[in-house]
C-alpha cells in the first residue's frame, strides 16, 4: 500500500477523509502538528474549512498529497 499524507494511510482512504470537510480539517491540522509546523496548523484551524479544504481535496485526488504552503 502506497504511503499518503494522512498518517501514512493509503491514497483511497486519504481521499475519502479529504472529501468529508470535518475530517479533512482535523486531519490537516493534526498532520501539520505532527510535522512540527505549528504556525501552519494554527492557520489551518482559522481558515482551513474554506478554500484550503478545496485545494487540499483537489491535490489529494490528483497528487495524493496535501498543500504545503508554509514551510514553518
């Protein structure tokens, strides 16, 4: 099984989690916290349920990974 962004889960499971807005928001925040990117996690908490969710959904379907806009 190929590794994907959400906790090393498979691509299909990650896409399913990305489709549901609440789970995508939670998984995106937790993923960024586990990477040590606290600022990105805080921004995700504030605005991750809008346009960032749509971008992450599209990128998860196309590339199998979520957007990494902030390297911090």
